[in-house]
């Protein structure tokens, strides 16, 4: 009896090749193509700090090296990018950097499906997970690279962030991407930084992207939670948040300057009035 050959499990590369040939499935449209040009989703230091705050709240660690990536793949806390006919990866991206968090992969699948249903062409991922060692290398060759630690550390180190390339997109595609991502950002499910030097959308997707997941009480959503996460069909009264109405230093200084100018105007008015009175008295020979 001939010995059976061992069955080889399909690798990640084989799975990517199989999904590449899958047809694009047209699904109902969520966000239509806007008739106007939405404003760019420009990033800022506050947005980058917010991404790191959410990563800490969700308990995401910064990935140190490739060995940790392999461990996280075994634990399924990292997954391969969902490559398909609607989503492709930049060929220059190394194979050991083509991973992301599971909810980020779910977001990419939804985004690519909706985009392909409208424009019948794929979107491209230019960057995904990074390690601390790789980010330090980027710092040496790219002056705009984010640091590996601190409040403004690169969100790519957690595996939650991806970069979607804008090169080759039409104005309609870029406008639709801004509208699509802007709605999710307003719902508190992700943060977007539209980059122009690198020509991409930097997107940090949060674990609450899953619409069935109940958001943590520590996370601050920017929209109605009932609509964003479908928690309950019965809306509740929004919680009132105490807001300090104390004037800022800039307001106090400007207010003081305004009062000083008002006093000067009164003094000048009195001096002009006194001058006219004296001039009239002199003309009448009363002085």
C-alpha cells in the first residue's frame, strides 16, 4: 500500500491568488457620489493624538518585530489584507507587511465593495502594519515619518491603520471617499488624515467599527450612538456634559483691550466737545 503524501495547507499567498480572481460583487450603495466637492479630510496633531488614545483604550500594543507579527497571526489578532478584485496591494509593499487588525480588514472589505459597485475598479492599499524597527528605519529616511513612541506615535504600529492610495483616482472618486470616510469618522468608528505629499488616505479603524459591538464607555463618539452602532430602537435622552464657560486668556486680554479703546474714545469725544465750547466762548468774547 503506497504511503499517502502529506496534505499541505494553503499558504497566505495561495489564498491571496484565489481571492484575486473572485468577481466583484455589486451590493446596495450606502453613500452616493456627492454632487459637490467635499472638503479635504486634513489631519492634525490632535487627530494623531486621538488615534493613540483610542489605541491605548482598546489595549492595542505596539508591534516590536516580525516575530511578534507571527505570534499575532497565530492568535488571529492580525489577519492578511482582504485582497480581491476590488482591493489590491501596492506591489512594493513587503509580504510581511500585508497584515492588519480583523476589524480593519472588515472595513477594507466593505470600502472596496462599495467603491467597486460605483466605479468598477479596485482601490489600492499602500501601507498597513509596521514594526517599531521598521518605523525607526522610516524616521531615518523620511522626515515626515511619525515617531515610534509618545502621543504622536505612528498608528501603523498597532495594526489598526492602513493607507489607501489616491494616485489614479478621479475627482469623483476622491469626493466619494471623503464623503464615505467622513460619515464613519463622524460616527466615531475611525479617524482619517488625507495626505497630499504621499497622496493617500491614512485611516485608523477602531474596534467599534463592527456595528453590532457596544462601544466602550471610555470612547468618545462624534455622532448619535444609537444611529452609529444600532444599540436600541428607542432613543434615550442624551447625557448632559458639564462645560466650563470660563473665558480664555485670549478672550480676557481682547476684552480688556476693547474696554481700553472704548475709554479712549470717550476721552477723545470729551476733549473735542470741550474744544468746541471754548472756541464758541472765544468767538462770543466771553473769555
